[in-house]
């Protein structure tokens, strides 16, 4: 049997394209602003993770260009060998300070940061990794790369987590959780998780991919938001959301970061973060510090949209952040709603089973500090029209 046979037989994407309901790999012809160019016309962007609206900020672009002019376009090697630049070290100091840790380590992607940190820390065959069932795929893949055992607890279910901790009380263990969950838009119950981690002798890793630049007044993430900086042993973050670039980092005690630096395969065997990306992140951090009103505006927009969606009668689940799911239910209805919004020049992300449980299909919306009220009002009008036409509200 040909190993490629499964690829030749795969026809789900073709069927979706033929039906006109294929929502992936859409081509954008402009920068990631509140409006983007698609097929030659402007579309309102409600599907970007650029929460602070910094991807096209003049200063951020200037810092990227300056870094390229000094260091070139790439490092031509891994951090382990010839790919460590002084700008990497400067960035690591800034990131550690932001999340309140002794040290940090920069990776080429956020996905690699989770792979490297988790697989390095949970390297023993008796190690237990407890993970929320809605944690990001990079966390699950990092666990698969480790020698530890994955144990999953029901989403945000602290009673279930405690039962599992009791069950594995004699094993070395670490709890890994998203700070903000990327589809549901809710925040991890970090006070309860840290209490249980201490009670049962577990370490804690918080993935702040969607939390940096969003939670706490300075954008320092989930642990800072709850005043629990010291309780989170490791904080993982990405640059592809609020920090306007690509890449990732892990931060924690200096000794632990040094261990990860020498044992994370995704760092050692991958080329290092390009200079331009490092420069743009430095720029984004500087803008975030100088313009704290961006985070305030992000939360103004978030509160407004949450309230208005609920007034219209939409089910937004447990959302409490700039990620707001509009729960549609049926997969086909979800695609129909997405298509109606697309025809109204609104970019959103439909999410259907198996990415979400059957009957819980949703339209994922996400908001930026730079969205204007008239843009949000237009979106609400079109959501209301589509929702009523489909019988969702």
C-alpha cells in the first residue's frame, strides 16, 4: 500500500471548496490592520490576534528595519552554536522583567517554546504532565515529545484536577495551562490552580500566548493579573499576537532556564529567531510601555462587544477577554453564518467539530485596541442580521 494513498483519497477540502464554504488559507493583500485587503476590496478584520494593533506601527517597523540593517536577515545557525546575537540577550532581559522572572529564553516560534520547555522539563518516564483539555495543540505536542505521561483534566474543573493530583501524588508532576484559552476566551482559574499545585507538590507552567499584552495593566500576563507571579514556575509566551512579530519565549528561575537552554531540542536543532523579528518585538515592548492606553482601549472594546453580543441574544459562552466566541451550534449553520458575514465584508473564523464538541460550532471573533466604534457597530449590525436570518437569535 502506498503511504501517500490517504492524501490522494482526502477530499474534505475539495468538497468544501465546491460548496463555497471553505474558510481557510484566505489571501490577505495588506497589513494586519482593523481593515485588510482581500480580493481587491476592504474587509473588516475580526479574526486577528494583533490585540494591541502593533503589527503596522511605524516605530515597530522602524526597529525591525534597524535590526536587519545591523545584523542582516538571518542568523544562519541555532542559538546553541552561532545563532545567539546580543539583541537576543537584550530581548530576553526585557521579557523576563515583563513577566516578573529572573531569566527568559527566546525561541524562533511560540510553538517551539512549548515543545522545548515541556519536553525538557518532563524528561523522566515517571513524570506526570496534567493539562487542561482545552490547552493549545503546542502544549499537547510538547508533552508527546517528552518522556512523561499526559493526564488531562476537564476544562476549568478544579475538582477533577485535584482528584488527578491525588491519584499521582507520589510522582514528579507539572500542571500546564493556557492563561487565556484561545477559542473560548476565558481565563484560567490561576488562584485555584496555584493552590492545588502547592498542596500536591506540582510545578506550574502557564502558556501566556494570548495573555501577554492583554492581562495586567502593563501587559505582563495571567500571573501578574492575579498577583501570583511567584507561583507560576514557568511562563511561556509568543510574539505573534500582541507583540507584532513571530517567535516565542519561556521565562522562569535562572537555573531552570539554563537547564532548558541546554536540553530543549526545538531550540538546539532549529535556527534562531531572525534579527528583524527580535527588533520588532523590542519595538512592540517599548510601545506597550510608552502607550499603556492601548491596553485600556483594548478592554473598552472587549467590554463593549461582550455586552452588545449578549444584548442581541448571542451565546458567548464563558468569554471574558478580547477573544469572543459566538456559539452557533450546528456545523452547517456555522458555515452559513460565516459566509453571510464574509459577503458583508467581515473576516471571522468559523470553528466546527472536531475542533470543538459536536453541537458547539462557533464563530471566533477577536478584537484589537485599534478597532473604532463605528467598525464595531457595523459588525454588530451584520451579526444581528445573520443571526436573525438563521434563527440563532
